[in-house]
C-alpha cells in the first residue's frame, strides 16, 4: 500500500580536499638558519625594555651626567652665542631679533647696578650727614624711576616692532618682560652675549 520513499543517498565520507570549513594549516616559513618567523607577541617582548633598570644608582649617575653635559653646552652657548645650543628660553629667530633690538639701544637701566651701589653708600653717608643723604636718596630714587619708565617703553616698542615683522602668532609670550629685565644688565653681563654693537639695529627695528 505504501509506496517506498526514495531518499537520496548522501556520502558522508567527505575527503579532506572537500572539507572547506576546516582552516588550512600552513607551515611556518623558516628564515636564516631555519628558525620560524617570530610572532608579533615575541617581537614586542624582545623590544620591550624594563621600566625599572636593574642598577638604579648607575642609571641615576648616567642621567645626571647627561644633564650636566647639556647644562655645560648651554652655558657655553650663552657665552658664545651659538644658537643651536642655547636653552629653549633664548632660542629662535624672534628672541634673537629682540635681543639685538635691546642691545642696539642705549638703555639707562644698564647702570642700575651702579645705582644700587650708590644707595648702599648712602646708608653710611646718612650717619655722617643725614641732610645730604636725604637729598641724594631722593635723586637716586628719581633716577631709578626714570630707568623703569625707559625700560618699559623700550620693551613695549620692541614687542610692537616684533609683531610687525614676524606676526603676532610667532612672537613668544612673555618676551616683553624678558627683554625688560635684559635692559637692567650691563652689556658685558648679558647672557646670551650681545651680538650687535650699539646703534647696529636689526632689520625692521626702525
């Protein structure tokens, strides 16, 4: 009564060549002396350095020696004007131009240390003759005020000229006060050393 169901017969014995779900196994290539290619994890482990050196004292000595050598190079550059070795606070064409501007100008404040010495002498003079000491003190404080005003004007002009020449975005912040302080040093004491003579104005200063 029932018809025989014809079920197609499948061959469940699939060969290895026909099994596409299995990943293909590739043997590692060998390089050089027959060693397998290192994995990424092995390469990173080989290049990784320990965060803490084995000999901390030796590492500190080496770091200190490097800092001392760098400091010596910078100090020598401050005396010779070597731009490549100058500290970061003095490096760059804008700062060099600003120093040349200040060094080319006659600054009353460059006699500040002489004025400070005179004030100390007045302390002793006050004991001998208080009236003369008071008059001299007033004069000296007046000269000091003139120095401050002159240096303030000089540093302001310098920054204005620097902005006109280099652009506001290239002028470092704080350069005005850096040059303001430079005016109070005698030329021979300034660091980096002056690279121009008085009256030898840099381009764009006039």
